[in-house]
């Protein structure tokens, strides 16, 4: 038996379903004294969310009380909750109020029986419900509805499991006291309005309704199956049985200092915990530990075993094994290494005009906190512009100013190319999440005319198919932007722990030869464990300065964003230079881009809403196309392991087809027999699987085949048109490959709707 008892609370239940971290859950439910005796290292992080949430909750309840006078039962002055006696009176309906604020739910023997958690190591802590609504139904019974208040714009699954825990406590309380009441099956979460109205300085809320019994079932299953095992885990000075995994969500965990000892700089690389390998997830780590692999050194030593087909049951580990092994090797050797055979379709080999963007978001207030751009182009001095955002109005101004500068450079580059230049333009962010935050910010201001005009100019970077002089390319060389982090993750194994954030990538490459021109070294205020974006503490300090105006924090943010922009530019140039050093066949930057041109045919339509629909249709097509190319850019082995291609096919028969063309029969090795490609899948290409062939959309038509229904798992048959079969591309493959085990069948990009929908929207706009 463990030497400690754990006390389960609603917040601990929410934490489990949010993070799925056994160690965090056990540590949170131990008493402070028990943690101190181990001792467990902990660092109290500022409770920004709690402070903001408490303020929002208070304002919301005040408004509810103003709108419905006398309907809210509140704690007495000087008390934080209603207490057990008044709470029971409210449930019995001996109180006249409709709502109760901070209803107290005490632990009862009935709760232990209901949960089936009778272990001596488990206690239950009191629960406090934000809002409870009670009324009498037609049968005279009291119905009690649980309402939780959250200062977020989205009600998540783990928020709902917290309410489900309250529901179980309330159900047990009703049983224990024999109350004539039932828990209403509909529960609610009242939270901040959506992204179009994210201003937290009001008292508005949105109601999310959900079915309580379904989440109750999930909590009961956890309490009966997982909780008893966690409660028995020993946590002692020399023995800690709790499972843990360090990843980006640990940034705000109070116990991170304790876990970080396993990946500290003082630890030998071979002895580092598996968490140090960037990209390794919790489930994969659990699988490795079950195989007796606990450290980075043991992981590297098990290479042959891990790469053996079917050696591991974990899908992520099976498909990403070579990539993770490469990152482990980089940690062990402390060397920067290119991943052999890996290529990226996200970034072109060169960018004459490079636009670097940073968009940082304040997660509490749900808006941008900083927006910056850095532009490099030939024969011009670099331009850097950063705007710090303190309010929704300033967010709009920042978008107009910073993106206005970007649009101006797009137009200037377009004009230069119209005058005979051949400038390739590309946009860069570092984190993919930044582009999402920027898109959300634009969405909040679509009713603003300057924002709408600028958005249309940005959309003109994606031409519809009909505007292209060479439609067989399908716009692939016009894809405008990439996340630098993804390029590094796809193509380079770096000696970084846990995360490929800007600080760690920049630091790792400072040890390379040659190294980037500059390095990002954050100041103490901006240093974080696994992220390089503006820290939450700095965001909160900026908000606080609205009440006591000061330029100190804003100036620090401007300086940090500018440093990050310059470091991003140095990293992009470093990638271009390393790519140029390789022979053509080995180069890893494969996005082919033509000189940049804005497409005049995407001028605003007569109706702005139709224009935005057309833009959205076009953007979705380009995103899907890029995703297909990114999949094809993976090495053949990885595409095969992901069940996205038939690989290692051997040609058995080549004969005339029954209805014309040719009929080809292939033997399928065991490793490819579970491929997801099915008869009827459009745009199938048969090739040798090499990047120069499958990543060139101009060749897809010369490799197109149709898959016939399969009668045997170890056989696939395809039909090939006479035009394709007799073409020079296919004949060259037949001559070179013949019946060798080198044929690969892939699914390319296919879209039959974008052009017709674009034509239809244009037709609607041209009508009256």
C-alpha cells in the first residue's frame, strides 16, 4: 500500500481528462505534507486563468442577479460558499431562489458506493458548483441542473467531465439524504462568446448544453478502472511509480521542475528519459516502457528491433520509428543531422522576397497580443514592423498596419515581375498555430472594410485554375506560406529536447558548421521551457498596464518579437544554403515556385459575401492539394507504414486489357497488403516512388492508372490506358523496373468540385 492517501476533487478529475498525466493527477491529489516528505519539487505558477475566471464569473453572476432580481442564492458576506445546510435547503426547495451560486457538495458514503472506489487510499474532497438551477416539475419532484462557468470561448470535453463529476456527487448527496430530487440530464456550461466577440470586459455569455449521462458514464468508467490503479502507485523518496511524459502542455504544470530532472542538462544523453525525444507521445512512451526501453540510449540501441515490421503495436511508433530514431541519434551525438531521404514541399529552394510573420495570442483574452513582420528583398534594406496589442480595437489597427505593409510588398513584387523581373516570393511563420491565430484575428474584423480589402489581396495569391497559363500545374507553385518549424521537423534531426521551438532550434544550430547568422536568445522575462511565443505572464502584465499606463512591457514585447523575426530570417537562409550545397537529387526543399504574380481574376465580386465564399473555396482546395503533396513527400517506407501506398510491388503479368489499354498484375509484399487504397480511388499514379517523379504534378497524367477489385490480399491489378502505357514516361519505367520489387502505387490529389463551384459563385455574383 502507498504511504499516502489521495483526495479526489472536481478540478483533479478535469485535469486528468485534459492532460491524461498520471503523475500530475497523483501529485495534485496528495496532501501538501505528503508531497513535502518525498520531497516533490514544485513551483507555483501564477494562477492567471483562475484570477481571470473568478472575475468573469463574478461579473456574470452579478448580471444574472440584475436581470432576475431575487433569483440567485449567494453565500453570506465573508464566506466563499453556501455551506452544507443551506445547500441542502436549496435542493429541498425550502428556499425561494431559482439559482444557487457556489452550492456545496460534500463527500458521502453513497458516493463511494456509486463510484465503486472503496480503496482505503482514496478520499473525496468537497465540490463547489458555480451555478445550480432548481425547479419543481409536473410530478412535484425537484429537478436540479448543474451549470459551470468558464472564461473560455469553447466548452471542451474535459470541462464537461468536471460537471459530470459534480453530477455524481449531487446524485450521491440526494441518495444519502433521501431528498425528493433528481439530477437533470441536461447540463450547461456558460462561457465567453465566440471569436467574433471575444472582449472579456463585459458580462455576456454563451450557453453550451450537453447530455450529462454520457459524460457521467466516462467518469464512472475511469473511476472504476483507472483510479484504483493510480491510487495504489507508490510515491516515496527513492521510489516513484507514477507514469509521466514531458511535452508542451507541461509548461504551466507546478510539478514540471520535478519531472525536468529526468531530462536535465547535467544528465548524460544516453540516460535521458524518453520524453527528451521531440515528437514522442505518451502512448508511444508507454509502449516502449512495456518493452523495457526507458532511456534515449536504450531507444537508440533497440534500432533493429524497432524497425522490424510488426515489432511494435503502437501505430505512431511503428510509422514514425525512423524519424524518432534519427532525433534520438542527434541527442546522443549532440550533432545536427539531415534526415536521409526526407524532403519538404513547404518551402522553395530560394525566396527572393521573404516575408516573415509573427502573431502572438493572449490565450486568456482570446485576441492577439503582438503582430510583426520582417521583409527581405533584393536591393532594399530589411523592413521590420511590430505592433503590440492591448485591446480589440488595437488588434484591428495592428492588422491594418502590419498586413498592409505585407500587401504593399506583394503588389510591389507583382509589379516588378510584370516589368520583367523574376522574383520568387514566400511567406514564413515559425509555428503553424500562428497562422491559425492570425486567421482568427482576421475573422474577428471581417466587417471592417480595410480588413476585407486586404484579405482579398492576400487571397489573390491563390489563383483559380482557369487563370493559370499552365493549368497542368494546378497552382502548386503558388502555395504561399510555410511554418519553418515543420520544415525542420520534416528534414532535420536536431539535438533538442522535447520541442522544436524557436529557442531550441536556434540554439542547436549555433553548434552547427556553418551556423545561422544570428541566434534567438530570449531575455529572462520571455524564456520558457517549450515555447518561444510571448509568455502568458507578459501578456497579463501588458493587460495590467492598461490601468497604470507604462511603455515598459510593450517595449520588451517589441524587442523580443523583432529578435524572433531576425532569427527566423537567419534560419530560412541557413536552410536555403544547406539545400544549395547538395546535388539536385538530394536536395530537400522541393516546393517549385514561379515568379510571384497576383491574380487579377480574383478581384472582389459584386457581393462581398460571395467573394468570401469563393476565397474560402479556393483556400480549401489549396490546403488539400498541399496536404496531398506533403504526404507524397514522405519516404516510401513511411508512406507504406501509414498504409497510404502499395510499395515493393513486383510485376507478374502485362497483357492487353479486356476493354482496351493494358492490364498489369502485381505481387504485393506482406508489408503493403493493408494499404487503404481501394478500387475507385481517383488519381492513382504508378511509379518508382521517387520524389522527383511523384512530386511533379505535370507527370501525374503520364502515370495515371485504375485499380481493379482485389481477389487476393497478395495481388493487385491495374488498368492503364493505351496513351499512358505507350508514353515515354511509362515506357522508361517499364524498361528500368520490369519485374523487380520497386513499383509503387500512390494516390495523388483529386478535386472535381473547386472549379465548378468557383464558376457557380461567379455566376451568382454576375446576376442582378
